[in-house]
C-alpha cells in the first residue's frame, strides 16, 4: 500500500512523515521548490496487528512478516489563487499519481516563525483550497488529453468515442469546480476511470497537524466538525445513494509525534500517557487506510514464517491465493479456513478447532473474511 503525503507548503508534511516512519529527515520552514527537491522521500512502516503478533507467539516461526505501508513525502504545493506556481503543482501531482491514497496534511498549528502560504492559519480554508488544486490539476490533464484526441482525429486516426465523451463529461464538471468524486458515473464510465488516475477521485485522508497546546481542546474538535460538515455539504445530492460521502479526518501533533517516534518503546509509552494520547500516530494512521480503501487482512502459517496479507474486501479465495503465489491461484484446489477468533476460542489449538467443526474447507468462490487464517491447497 502506497500513501502519498502532501499538502500546502509549511503545513508540516515532513514532520508528519518523520512521525509516521520514525525517520529523522530535515524539515524546512519555507516552500520547497521541485528543482531543489527532485526526489520524494520514502519510508516503509510495518502495520502492527495484535492478531498476527499473537499467532507468532503461538506458532514460533523463524520469521513474522507484517503487512506494510509505504509513505512517500512529496514536495508541498502552492495555491494558484494566491499567486502560487501552478506548473510546480502539476509536477507534484504527476508524481502522486499511482498512490493508493493521499494523506493531506493540513496546518492547524500557530507559529509566527513559519509563514503560511495562504496567510493566517485556517484549516477549513486550506481543505477547500486543496480540493480546488486537485480539480485544477485534473482539468489540465483532461484538456491535454482532449487536445491529443483532436490532433489524432485530424490525422485520420480512429477515435474511441466513449473515451472522448467521458473526458468531456469530466471537463464540464471540473470547469464548474466540481470534484470528480462528486460526479455520478455509469458502470461503463467507471471501468474507464482508473486508467486516468484522476486526483479528485483518489481516496484522501485528512491529517490536522495541531499544536501541542491544542491537544484535546474544543478548538480542534470544532476544526474537525467544520471540515466534516464541508464534505457533507459538497456531497449532498451529488453522488448516488449508498456511496461514501466523507473522508476521514484525524488529528495529531506532528512535532510531538516526531519526538515520540524517535524514543525507545518504554519511554514513548510513558510520554503518550503524560500527554493523554491513546495511540502513537505511527500506529493510528496505519489503521485508517484499511477502512478508507476497503481492505482486510488474512494470515498464513508456513513452515518458516507466519505472514499477514492485505486484500480488498469481497476477494474470493482463489484470487487471495494468488496474493501468496501465482501457482496457488493457478492450481487452486481448496482453502482450509478458520477465523482468528474461532482459533483463539479453541484454546489456540487447531486439533480442538477441528473437533468443534470450526475449520472449514472452502472452494474458490469463498469470500475471504478479515482475520481468516488460511492454508491453501493447490496442485500445479
């Protein structure tokens, strides 16, 4: 899973990146241009799952393999409406494409020594402005794509009319500053959408980067409420019933969390207790993408290792087997499945679980559930 960390310059992106990865990259207090920061920073983090860790203590294999998140810290963007460099934003957006989700760091802290590119600190304004920048980025992409289609048509090349009509539909919405996530698309259009990697439909996680003095305050709660209400308003009557209509909004103090991430486990735990923080950001933000992206985990226990695997909800057993190895998917016979909870309830004993009938033999169309412990049977 790849998450792109971005936001307006001086929002504390790299500080949050350090907090999430445990790295200690230098942070800057000025907008960083693409020319001086050509390569994004990358950090890979294990997703700590108590279920996997308990299975590891039971089976005692040589190796425990966690699911991971790859965080990528991209250069900050600037607001075109406040005189920012639109070309720089486009370069950043081109880099972001391909990420599973955007982690949008929003400045909610006060610091007179750090200039905010949009003026006074205002998280709600920044969320709205960032949405506009995504829309403008998509609009530029669509316009260029349509230009290429027209050029090809003039050369006599056969055109895909369905692609052109989809792009024109997107262009109309974007010109009215409507995010594509708020536009209703038919099934055929939805099949075409992924190839364009539109920014304004990429799942987004809002991270409010607050000051230490604001931890647990009503001020922060009000920021969250205003942002969530904004998303509800722009989604109202804009998307089909039953669709997701919000983006998760979480709060953390990047500066404090970065310090915590550098500490030994015991010291970090005591620090969290003193500050009244239930869970470090490094662990908290690992969980959020699963809900946002509709992901689950299943586990396998081999002779040498126990491992967590990440898949989409509603994935069938044969497809899940392919996540482990292509041979397993190709030669799939059946899956021996027990839920984690049933295994634990059977005194952590597979023999007892079998006696209770809790170990099931499932076919290729079985829908894998979160926490399943699976042994795939296959023959190639």
